[in-house]
């Protein structure tokens, strides 16, 4: 198990769904895996302290469906002992890996020495990885940035993490100070790979699977984040295409037709209601459904109803109404402007 990622890199370049809080829940991961079963999924990031002290909430968010496997969980905090306690709880829920969040740049949390502040609080960072390896049977990886203010110490920091038994490193191509501004810088990450024996994964500015394969070069894989918003098809690999229609490929990118979009909306809505423990949470589908309909010329006629839907039955009724009203256009690709 400790060499899981290293064994994977002997077979292919790995593709991941990057973690994102409040979006990449179990229902979303199941939706992505339905389209692209070959990808690796990572959970939303959870506080180690929260997992330890709120057992009820832990029991609600940690269970997941088999379709999501192999699944990695991402956690954050600042105290090594709390990470170790959280790992013991996580081990009961069939995760294959624990990923440590050392990349988020949110100022409020960074000021309290969480997340990417660990890049300058290095003793704590190394102790977190070390203690997790000593107390958990699960392998440990780290997601970080190219640096706090610049990338000068990236190689030194990464080599120390490797020495502390970090088994894989994912790097976001901006510094903490840059946050999400400017274009991501790949060059320090390409150089970093030359100095490490563990897999190195690239995160950010990947538009789709084909784009990732062009940019990955000497790295071991890549993550897709924002480009996957309501677009699980961005993970499609033409060599693994066994379900979707070949004619929907254009320049190595998959553009779903209206039938496939509506099918995925229904699947996502169903799974969201199945996996959420409260009616209020089940209404999260409102923020998803209308986004699937981007570039659909008639979306205005349905937008208000999609963003105010009250339950699963109501959502499916709207989806079926669109199917019926556009029955002659179900094989058209709205994202390419084929529906007028």
C-alpha cells in the first residue's frame, strides 16, 4: 500500500479530480467517475480537529460509494497529534490514502498557521508527515505550492517532506502570496521532479485530459479543478471511451450532446439526494443543475425553476420537460452552438 502511487506511475500518467470544499462531495465524485472511471478522486478537505471532535459529522461525511474508489481523503490542521488521531478514524472508512493540505492560501487560516503557512513553519510540516506515517497504516501525500513568497526553497522543502516519508507530492504552480492570481508557473515543478524519487503531480491551469497530457512532460500526473465544474466530460480519455459517442469528439476534447447532459443532471441530482443527510443539503442541486446547461440557448426559460427546485421529483420533472421539448435536438451539442 505504501508504494501505491509509485506503482501507478509505472503504468500511466495519473489524472486526478482535485479537491474543492463544498462542491466535490460524494455525489459529485460519483458523477465524475460515472463518466471517467479511470481517474483518481480526492475528497473535499476536512479539518483533522473536526473529524476527531465531531464523531457524528465524521460518520456522515466519511462514508462513500464503491464507485468512488480508490479514494483519497484530504485533511488539514496545524497540530501533528491531531492529524494522527484523525488518521485512526479515517482508517475505518476504506480510504487508500491521506493527503495533507499545505496549499490553500486563505489569509484567515494561513495567519493561524494552517494550510500553506506550513511551507514556512517547516518543522511542524515535517512532524505532521512523520507522525502520520508512524501512527497510520495509510500512505501519506502532501499538496503544496511552489513556495510562500517565491520558489527558491521548493526543492529543499520537498526533499525534507520526502525524507519524512511523504509518498507523493502535488504542487500548485503559484506561491501563497499570489493565491489564485497570475498564470501558474510550471518550470519549478518540472525542475523539482528531477530531484525527487517520489511521484510529483501538477495542479492548476489544466482544461481537460488532452491538455493535461500535453503539459505533464516529466511529471507523474495532473489534477483538474475549475475546468471540471459541471463538466465531468473534461476527464474523458479517447482511448478509454467505451460508452460515449465517438462523433462527439473534436480536437481530442469531448463535447456531450443534450441527451448526455440531461442524463448526467438526473444522475447527479439523484446521488446528491441519496448521499445528503438533510433536506436543506439536498437542495444543493440548485447550484449545479443550471450550470450544466451552459451555452444552451433556451436556458433562460428554465433557469428560475432550476435554481428554485424543491426536491428530486421536481428536478427530474424539469429535466424530462426539457427532454420532451427538445426531443429533436437530443443528439446536438449545445456547447458547440449546435442548438439554435
